[in-house]
């Protein structure tokens, strides 16, 4: 259950009362992410998110911000993705007012001090280096470039050393003025709260925040006529691979069907991939499949870490499982996939932060909020024929993308597997 209110400036407020909880989580979701950046300013959304934590006029240093939350036993953090930037804070329910004050201060009164900008520029460049050194991270970066070449979705959220090094303070301020608008923001709160009481505290803090003209949408193109392969040779102990196809958007009518197909293929230890690739063949320790959904696009991905001399065997084995699942799954597999999907949803939504994200994320991305019962009903209604049709549509040879990081140089055999 949730309650929604909209202030005159367009700020949407979602509250979800969880009477059994002794905590409350506040999540601010802003429609600012890497997909809304130009190529020259790649990483600016992530850069700005860091700087919001570096001092406000009332709390001039990051320490003063963090100690106000940690001093009451709370947790606070933020994150930037392709379509969203999120700030969140979780505290014991008696400290709601302090959490709200800190988050609103951070969002509306950050200084973007020049010294902090230069210091954080160095921090982010170290973060970029760290990500490049992590093969699990690097292979997903390569995969995005294959799925969405020369498109915003294909760029890394954190940006690149060249772009981050060139972003000046005025560019950051312009970005914030362009994307950080009340009519592009949702404040979602879940836990031991009552809607009218928290709304009375929220409105005075945000009423003066002025709405503005918002640019929505970004370029996305899923057209692909042949398979693609990219290898990043590295002298490491393991080869990391991602095999992916274009999937469905957030609003696609078969979104939940493709999620269920992924669960049957590679979700959990009873899935086909885990059973065949790890348990029976012993080719991988970590093997899984997952889906991603964006405004007008999506992806269906298999990830595995394997021994370098087993890379061709592993790719062939994954492709065999993909070919097999296109022929359909059993009624028993369908039941297990449904129960696993529903069970994980039930467990996830016992936490106030996940409830706030569940409601707030749907509101800002879809402007429509499905309840847990809505989703369970959709999942329960999915049929074997629907899954077979989705597999046939998505898992095509011409639509495959294979990214590999590790001590692998030979492309010919892998290319032949993909029929490039």
C-alpha cells in the first residue's frame, strides 16, 4: 500500500507505511543519468552525485553531512545509473526529521566548491582505473558497447578519464539546473511513518524549489543484423564472458515473461545453466543470466567466469542451452521459475529501502506503480507458449553479442560459434 501526493512544483511524494518496522527510509530519485549526457560530458551525472555529498552552506564539509546521519545511527548513500540518480537515507523512525533535513539540504543547497570539485575529480579518475582493473566490471562495459554502439546506453555511467578531466564547475551547475528539477524528481519514503505527518514536514522544505522545462528521452537503437564479438586480452587467471541479446523495455508487455525466461535459464542453483555448466560439466564457478530494462531498450545477458582454455567449450555449452530453451521448458521448470521469482520479490519487499525504491522507481520511470500482488498475478498468468515465443523473438543468432576479458586472443573459433 502507498499514498501519493504532488506538490505545486511537480515534486511527487510517495509514502508507504510499514507498521511492523522501527525504521524509515527516504529515497530521492532524480531523472538524471548517463543516458541524458552528451558524448563530451560523459560521466557528469555521476560526478555531480559525488559532489552533492561534499558540503552545503549549512554543512560545509562532507564530514558534517555524514556525522549528522551516523550520529543518529543512520546510513546514507547515493548512486548513479543510466537513467537515474538516487540519494537515500535510512534511520530509526524517531530520527525521520533529521534524515529529511539532511537529504533536502544536500539536494537543494550543495555548494559545488571548486576545491572539492578538483579533489573529487581525482577520486573519480581513481574509480575509473579501478573499474578498468576489475575484469567482471570491464566485460560488462565491453558488452554495453557491443549492444549499443555509439549510443548513450553503450557508454559507461562513470565516464572516461578524458571527459571527467575536462568537466568544469559551470558545466556541473548547468547540468544540475537542467536535470535536477522538482518535476523530474520523486521522493519515496517507506517504514514507520504516516503520510499526512511526513507531508507536513516535506512541503515547507521543497515548496520553493522551482520547476523547469524538462527534456525527456534519448537516442536508442536496437537494430542489429549480425552477431558481434569483442575481446579484451588480459594476463589474468580467468576469462570472463558475457553473451547477450537485445531484450525488452520497461513498458514492453512481455517484460515479465522475459524475466521469467531468464530465471529458468540462469536464475538460481536449479536453473539450466547452473545445472549444466557448473554442476555437470564443471566449467564455471559463477554462471548466471539476468535481464535489464530501459526506457526504449533492454538486454538479456548470460555471464560466466571460466578457465581460459575452456572458453570455447563454455561458449558452445551456453549456446546449446540457449538453443534448447528456445524449444520450450517443462511445466515443472515453469512452476519453479514462477515461485523463485515471486519468493525473491516477497523477501526483497520486507526491507523499507527496497519498498521505497520499488514505488519510487516505478513512479519516476513509468508513472505507473504496480503492487506486489499485481506483479504476482502477471507472473502467475505467464504460459509456456509465451516463454517459447519470447525466446524465439529475442535469442537469435544475428542478435548475439559476445564480450570477453581475459587471456584470450584467438577470435576465429569464437566467431564461427556465433556465425559471424
